[in-house]
């Protein structure tokens, strides 16, 4: 008997404990989106679940401009520090020789991370995770 995959929006995804639990119980699933702002958690998620490696970071051929990567990461509040009420400064890497922008941008892309859940106006339907999101929306 073939089991259909359930679709999942892994909200507050961290390093992927929710999807890991589904995999451990051998529940077939497809991750539609993740949502997290902890940039190191997104990096770990992409490494654990999406095949992100240093080699892939160095050989990936479809990066946008560095300014565009910084803009996209800033726009979704990736790395936002709530204790300091301050966004992460991705623009400091635009003229850097490091691969920090590429690494975090690619991790974000591979994990299908939507970033700051409070900025989302819509979330595509998924069998698991959608109801939790709806509970967060303000009632008008």
C-alpha cells in the first residue's frame, strides 16, 4: 500500500525537529515552506535537510547580485535580534570577499524559508502547519 505524502509548512522551523519527527515515524512528507528568522538555524536546517555544503555554496551558479541577496535577507528579517530590536546588517557583506551572503542566501533558498512569520500575509495551504499559522493572524 502506497502512502501519500502529507504537505508541511514547518513554522518556527529551527533546525527541522518537526520534519525529523515525521521522518523518524516514517511518515512521508513534502516540506512546502519553512519559517524562521534565526540565520544560524536556517543554515543548519539547509545543511541537515537540503544538502547544503561548502562545495555547493562555491559552485552554485544562479546567485543574484550581492546587493539583491542582502536586500532579500533583510526584507524577511533573517538574523533579526529581538533583544536589541535590531535587524541583522547583511549589507556589510556586499563588498566583502567572504561567502557569507552566498551561504545564508542559498541556505534560505534551499530550505524555502519565508523568514519572519509576522510579515507574512498569506501562506500556501499544507496538511500540517497551516492551522498553527492561522491562529497567529489577528482577527479583523
